[in-house]
C-alpha cells in the first residue's frame, strides 16, 4: 500500500457532469477537503449540484452538445479556476479519449484511465480483438471492418439467428437490436445505425450470437499507476429494459470458483490495455453452459457503483481521486471482503405501462424514503419543484439498500420503495416494487429476458380500485375539504353550531383517476353522516356499477398537512395526500397515485376539445420527441402493428405502430421536427 503526503492530494476539482453523479462526487470531494467547481447548462441553473459546489459556471444552452459535451469550455473553466483535476462522472465526456488527451495537454489531471485505454475499449470490435489476444473469452460473432448491408447479413446467417446488432462505439443500450428472424435484419440494422450515429457520431456495428438465457454480470476493477490491480467483486445487472439496467445487485449468485474466474478475466482485460483508475468489465454469463464471455469494458465509474461500496465498505470515488493523485491502491486483493448484500433500484421518469417511454416535467411533489446509515441510501440530484428535462437522461434517483443477507436487502428495498412518493411525470416506482415482490426475483432465478418474459405479471395495471383505496381517497378528500388537516385539529365551521344527537349529513360526488389502475376512472356518490367533529359514517355508491360500500364508526385519529390516520370497526388506516397545483392527490396502495375530483366543483373551461371521432383517428406522440422518419404517406393502407413513424427521445429511437387496420387519411408530422407530447402525427381512417 502506498502513502501520499496531504499536499500531494488534488486540492481543487472540477466536476464535468450534472445531476446525481455530480452530487455524488461533490460529497466525497468535500469530505476530503477538496475545493469544488461545478459546471451547468441553462436548464440546470438552479440544480442541486450547482447549489452544493463551492463555485459553479454556466457553459451553455440546455442541449448537451452545446454544454456538457463542450470539452473546450469545461477546460477553459478549469484553467480559469486553477483546477488541478477534472472528474467526468459517467456519460457525457467520461469515455471521450480526445477530452482525456486535451486535459493531459493542459496539465490537468483526468480522473479516469489513460486515453489509450479509452480508445482501445471504446471500440467494441477492437476491444474484442484485444481480449481474444489476452485469452479472455468473447462471444462468437463478426467484429470486423466490413459494413456493407449484405456482408453483415451473410455474417449473421453464418452465426445463426437470433443475433445481436451492437454499435461499435456504443454503450447504454443505444444502437443495439436483437434480431430473431432474417427478414427483420436489414430494417433493424438501419435503425441501429441511425441511433448509433446520433449518440456516438459513428454508425459502425458488429454482429454477435444472441445468447438466449444470459445473465449480465459485471466486475468492478481498479488499477493504479504503479501496475497494481484488484477487483471489487461483481454485480448482477440482468434486469433491464431497452438494454438499459434498472435493478442491480451485488454480489451475484455465482459460486466462489466462478467469481474467481470472472475476477481474473477482468484483471487480465484491464492489464491488457494498461488500465488504471475505476473500470467495469462486463460479461455475458450463459446460464445453460455456465460460461462467461467478455462483452465490453466501461472505462469510467458505473451508475451502479454504490452497491459495490455497500458490500465492501469502500468509497470508490475516494479511490478514484487517490489513484489520480498518484497513490497506490488503498487495499490489496487479499484485504477485500464481501460483507452482506446490496440492491440498487433506478427511479426513472418513465411510463412502464407504455413501453417504458421516458417522461419529463416538474417534480411537483417529492417525498423520499427515510435514510438509514449503512442500510438505506439515496443518490439523487433533484429536489421537489425541480424539472426532469427532455435534454438529459430521465433518471430521478438511485435507491440503494443493504442487508446482512439478500433477503434482508430485498426487505429494506421493498419498505423504502413503499415510502417513496412522487407526483409529476410518470415514474417506475410501482414497477420497481412489483419486481422486488415478484417470485422470480425473490428466488434469484431471473436473466436478461426477465421483463419481456414476465411482462404480463410485472407490467399489469391494478385491476379496479380496491375498497381500501376508495375509503382512503374519499376520507382524505372529506378531511381536506373540511379544513380538518391541521396539526392541532380545528372543528369545521359547518360543525360549530352542531346539535347533539342530530347528525350533519353531507352529500357529494367525486371521481377517482389513476393511470396505473384499470379502468382508470370511477365516479362515486358519497354520503357523510357526522356524529361529532371526529366521528362519522360514510356511504359510497359506485355510479358505474351501482356497488355500495358502507363504512360505519369512522373516527379521525390524527391529521397533518400531508397525511391523516383514522379507524373503523375493521382496523386502523393511514393515508398520504397532497394538494398540488390545484389537484388533490391521494397516494394509494402499491404506488397507485389517485387524483380525487369533486364533480360538483368542476368548471367548464371552454377549451376546444376534439370530437370523439377525430380523437379516435389521431395517432399522437407519446412524449416530447423529434420525428426521425416517416414510414407511411397519405393514402397508404396499414395493418395493426405496422410501423408508422420513428421518433427519437432521450437519444433512443421509438417506433410508433398502427393500433388498428385502416388507411392513412393525413400526415401532419414532418421529419426533423420536434413535437410535444400528445401532438397529432397522423390520422387513420
């Protein structure tokens, strides 16, 4: 182990990133006494990372190509502020060899690997040639330079379908397509190229055998500038949508023998390219053959690094800064141990029930779970009122839990998710909790195909409003409207002249709305009979079904601005709610956000509404996006499932398909034009 004089440690650090990773790096830097400088775009002017840093500088407009990808501007800020080092975080410039070289030319420490390693591992085809030479096993496939459509088609035939098309310079699932049938190959090839060109300015691809029952296992490696290497064990990142991770855990279910083999392969991979600092070597693990294959190396800190920190007790950002300062690795391999189990759930602004389409908008209400030292951790770059921008990744936060056993870590995660409440853009909170409670996850028997295979179970909306949800929603509405929600509890004005033995009766109609319940709307006729300021009976009748619920002997136990507790003859209830931007929201069971609308108070706005007939014909954009390609024209006959339009949002392509048979009546969308969510793109007769 090496030592370093305090004055040799980096003293001033620029963080060339945003959001939660910028906040994460800032936290460690401040603990080490390092002065910090942040950069931000126009969209992030009031962001959390800007507030935390010692200093912050604007580097351009919201689009990342005009701000966070402007290495020249970032280095200019670093020079003006006399920063000794730049930490790139992940994404943006973190795997940009030109930026790393630019830093070196300007005598600024790049907190990451040498540019030569970034270049070698940045090309999937080149990295696989290097790994083959280093005797690291790779997936069978074509990794050559020939890129003609027919040549790649022939290589795919040789490999045998299904195959996986991957961007040569890719990452994060961009430019990746699974092709199961030969007839789909050319269409998917062109789509992968377009996405790769936009994301990486390079449309080259490789073609590999697609393994049917794979695990995505990655190994955390670290090297220093003195030739020392260790691996900090592995992470299972097999729960993915759109080839992007959403739930990760460490360690994996591999036995000690396989763990050692993966660790050795990972260190061999790092050593083969003269690697130092943090890196992650990703493997495909074939459950059928029990063999592992090199997939790629991410030459940066990973999004999911906190679960490694939780099971090893190490701060990987501190390791990065110490290695960048010239120190030897803090620990040898024989000093590293696995302690317990850790799980990470990525909380996204996206709609799991609409093909995980990314969302955006204001976080109008945000109530985060209670943190527990060493057990429940939250990595977030947002606060209530912040915007999830269309210009960046829609991740809201990373929720991380630890337990002595996997079962304990799962319990901690399930409990933490139950206390995480968000109103604004659609989120995946309900989906995450469903996954955590699903038997296949609990039994640790999932692979990369998990979400697709069990979609009918884990992506099913709640069937109907539960009786307990109806009770909670109506009672919360009653208490809020009668001004009962105060810490001291104030008798409503309508009860000030209350007469003993003569109940006050209130009648009203409300509608309940929830995007995660099917059907998503019900209407309720409600009758409240007050017996005192704290006690009442409630009768609720569903307008649609005529079903009647009778709740007797309800008693208010406590109230506050955002919650209430009450009881009836069957038990005790707690309900969480909020009045946000004129909407009354109840946070129901299992993350069903319910809006309660008092139908008696609804006012017609006079805003133009489409006719039902026109609305039925319209195909709308499900999100803010750019129209990439129109696949049909006016007069074309279409059938259900036929691709109509390709949109791009959050650097990912999304294909809009025909919901029914018909004929294209008109096309209003134009290629290259940005459209807002719900914009009509075309009409089908």
